[in-house]
């Protein structure tokens, strides 16, 4: 019996020793292979280093608490309210008087009514503490009155300092001091997927903040009606609606990275995509307007297009990235620098440009006279060219803002009731006097009543100025003309074409 107990005791001890040994062996084996894994592995007798997947460091990701960014930006975003004359295409509320003249039918005298006004609203961003405010050109375009409401409910009358239809940016000013301002950020450093906030006044809901991510950059959506347009929008899914135009797009640090401008929608309301002008473009436009009164637009002098699969095969291109040069204009910056048809522009000052939009954005940052380097691919070989940029007139001079009265050389007065009655007119503006200028050079005489400029009815001297400014701000240097239709007091109808591009 004693021997049986001793046998069982030894058996249990043996099992314990076996378990300990196996456990120790397992640990040794695991550590061995773990170390071998760190070193790599052997393939066909060759030691291959181990390669590990690298993931973004979560500690580098921005927090999704937007309260600080909202607090830093909301007080610097304003409500912009405008009143704009309603454009009509008829005289006397019925028909064009030229039709009546040509067919000899007298036009009945209509009771003169006050010009109807259309009210609209948008947003703006205070950029200086003494009252300079950035907004969209389409928010204030042709407006007769501009009113700005601050976040603290104070209101001010604003004046238009300047506008650039090519980028849809305008600068207005209110007379105030110690205003809250928003800090400028860096739109170049924005990354797709980064959080941003849209701050504005959608549907007149003041001081509204929405959040989203950057869903694309350098987006061209063909909404700016100008041949010299620059569309390189930041695309975001932050909710933007009518009234947000001109408002702020800010990063999570509360810095301005864009001016909200448009939405992609079939209904007119937010449908998932919004677009903002990058602050890199905004800063250049605002600086030019403040310094020169007009944007100094530098041009390369090329006709360009994005590279498609079809174009790449047709032209035997080895790259799908860049802007394809379809034509080089004579006497242009590009021609002087040696750019040739068929080149693909891939860099500006060592910054990659992958599309036409990105190239336009980069060139849009410079002024005539600036020297840049561009990198092109020609015959599958990369070349670097030095370019001195020129303006639309083909030189490096500064383009100055010219007043319409100085250029046209005219003063105006309202048409008296007797003349209106005799001619059957409801509106128009009469030339009171002429000095040396475009109108005199065209053969126009004092007393001529301007009825239309570029097919838009003219109801006041301000209407002449507005029509003039619209043409001057048009980016196409080949289409700077005023087409004037009107009548003399004796009933003689005349048409004049004034070329503003000629010196």
C-alpha cells in the first residue's frame, strides 16, 4: 500500500516537470521565431528584411471638437445685404422704342415710376480691424446699396472698393474700428479628408456654422463667366446654401482657408458639395485691389487643356498629369520663354501642377513683370524654362484703374420730361458735356441720350459707370468695347461702338 502511494506521488511529480519543460520550450520557440520575424525571412537562400505596414499616427489627426474654431471665426463673418436695380428689357413697360421708330407707331406716354429694386443677401469676412471685408463678386455685383450687419447686430453702410469677376472675389469697406478679424491660413497645406467649417448666413440664418471635410482640391466647375477665369476651388461637403456666398471656410484652428462661393445642386439648395475660392487666390486679389484698384493679371499666353486618355494616345504622351499646351500666342511670355505647342506644363516654381485648374491657380498668384520657372515635358524629356510674365496688353506694366468719366470724357444729366414725352421715352441719360475722351473721339455730340450700353438699359449716370466697369473687369482683352444705342433730341437714332482696349 505504501509503495502504491509513492508511485502516485512520483507520477504526479513527473507530469509537473513535463508541463514546466514544455512551457519553457514553447517560450523559447516563440521568442526565436519572433526574433527571426523581426529580422526577416530567408527566400532562396537570401535573407529578406521584414516589412511592416505603416499607418498614419492617430496622435497627428485633428480633434473633432470645433468649438474653438467656431469661436475664432464666427465674430469675423458678417451678413451682407444688397439692393440691386431690376433690369428690364422694355421701354414704357411694353416694347423697345427702336421698334416703334422703325415702324412709325407712336409710343404712349407712360407714367414714370421709381426704379424697382431687388434685395439679396450673402456673407463676408472681415480681414482688417478698420473695416475691409472680403465677399463674392456675385454678392455685390451691380448693387446700388450695400449694408453690412455684424455678429453683434451693429449695421453699417458699405462701399465697393473693387471686384474681380475672374475669381468671383470682391472687396468692400465699412467705416468702423477695432473689429474682430479672422487669421489667414494656408490653403496649399489643406489635405483631402481634413475637417473644415463653413461660416455664413444661409437663408438669412445669421452666424451659422457647419462642418465637413475637404473632398477635393483644384476643382473646376465652369461657373465663372469669363474667358480669363480662375477656377481652382476647394471642394467640401460642409453644408452650404444660398446666403453662404462670401462667407468663411476655416480649418480646425479657426484660420481662413477659403471663401465659400458655390454649390453643386439641381434644386438650388445644398445637395452634398460646396466650393470655395482658396485663400491663396483671395490674398492676391485683395492685395492688388487695395494697392492698385484693379487686379494685376499675369498671363502666360497659351491655350491649354487637361490631358485625357484620348489626347495622350493621339499625341503619344507619356504623362497623364499636367496642362497640355495646344497653342502659344505670338509675342507672349510663353513664346519669349521658349514654350512650344505640344509641351506639357508640369511645374511652376517647383510646385506640381496636375491640371489646367492648378496651373491657373499658380499663375494667378503672380503679377506682370514677375519672373518664374516652369517645367515642361517635351518629347518625353523634362525642360526647365524661365518666364517673365506679362499682362493682357502684352507688356509688364502695371494696369491702373481708370475712372469712366476720365476715359469717356463726359458729364451727364437726366432727360427732361418734355424730351421724354416728345420721343416717347421712359428713361435714358443725356450727355451734358463732352471733353477729350472716347465718346468725343467716336463722334458723339452733347445732347445725345444713351438708352442702352451692351444691350442693357441705362437709367442713370451710375448705369454708364457700371457698364464701363463690367467691360473693364472682363478678363478678355479682345472684347473690351461699349456698344451704345441712343437717340438725339431731333429723333435721330444712332449706334456707336467704343473700343476701350485702344489707347
